[in-house]
């Protein structure tokens, strides 16, 4: 079979095509690598085409890259920071609540008598000051009961200090049961002497409360066989009530109730004595009488 001999130029068109493809690839690579300026593109038409394609491709790529970068920042940086601060905030809130509870507990401890669980003298003075101002502002009466356990020194000498503490606690519980209104304050005034402060209470209401204390204490029957008054623990009570005014001294209310307590003890103990509304006693007289009823206890 006879064949025609190949011309030496028969593969030139294939070589030319290959060279063109290589040139296009090189142009594209150099263009996207910014190694060939637009005005120096090897093939101007190809440069223009690549420029348009690159603008669209790079615009979409930039948008996608920005979105992906934002998602990564949120996922790996912002969210952990947010979780950290939320946990920190929760921890701080719990710590604040714990500190508030501790402060409230310390305030209650500072305001209460450690043995009896009722208000101490400091708290009594604070509340009396507040209630005196409120009563003067509202023109309402303020009453006070001064209460002393009869012959308490003899009780301690006969049964010991532990039984004496138990006696004090028993009397304090009776006072709290009798003065059950939210605004009433039962306090340890000093030693075996206690006080009940009653806002918005006149002399008649205070006298009824004093009688209730005697009744409840008789029902409680805290044993005291060596008492010269009764075979159980008893108390003497002085009652006073005033209509406070701004310029008056609140110590006058204490002096009146203390005078009533002195009278109750002088008249035989285990009773209540009431002092008239406006009768005041001098400081020296109050001190001498306070000394007298302590010695007679």
C-alpha cells in the first residue's frame, strides 16, 4: 500500500495550538499573581477578559472570605469570650448574694442578745430613736414596758448561773409570745431587766399587754421554790406611754417606765405599776431609784 510522505510542516498546527494554550496559562498565572500589569498584558484582549473574570471571581471570593473570617472570629473568639463573661457574671451575682446574706446575718447578730435571741440594748436604743421620731411625725402614742425578774439574784445563788440563763430565756420567750405584733420590740435592757417597746399603743393597750405577760408567765410556771413572792418565776413591770413631740427627750419615756418599775417592786413585786402620761422625774431621782430597785432585787 502506497502512502504519501508526511510533510515536515504537518505538525506545526498542533504545536501552535499547544504554544497558545501555554501562553494563555502563563498569562493567566502572571495576571492573577499581579506580576504582569494590565497595560503590559501579553494579549490585550485576553487581559481584558481575565480582568472581568477576576473582578467577579475575586469579588465573590472576597465576600466569602470575609463571611468565613467573621464566622471563625465569632466561633473561636467571640463566643468563648461571651461564655466566659456570662459565667463570670453568674459567679459575681452568687458572690454578691452570699455577701448580702452574710452581712444580714452579721447585722442580726450585732442587733441581738447572744443568750436570749432578742434585741440587745444597742438595738433598743436605735429603734427607740426611730420610733420616737415616727410617733412625733404621725402624732401617735408610744408605749414602753420595763420588766425586771423578781429576786433573780436569789435564783442564781440557789440554782446556779446555768439555770439562771435558762430562766432568762424562758422569760424572754414569754415576752415574745405576748408582744406578737410585727412592730413591737422585745429587748434585753441589761442583766435581768428587759423592755417591750410598742408603737401606736396608748397607756391602756400597754397595760393590757403587761397583764398578759403576768398571765402567760404564771401559765409557764418556771419553777422558783425559794422565791419570797411565789413558787414560780415572776416579774415586776413599769408601764409608761407618751405622745412624743420633736423637742422632747425620748429618755423621758424610759424614766417614766423605770419609775413605774420601781413602784411595782416597792409595792410587793409580781405586779404592774403605771406612770401618768406627762409626769417626768429628774435624772438624779431616776438614778437613785434605779439603784434602789436593783438592790431590792
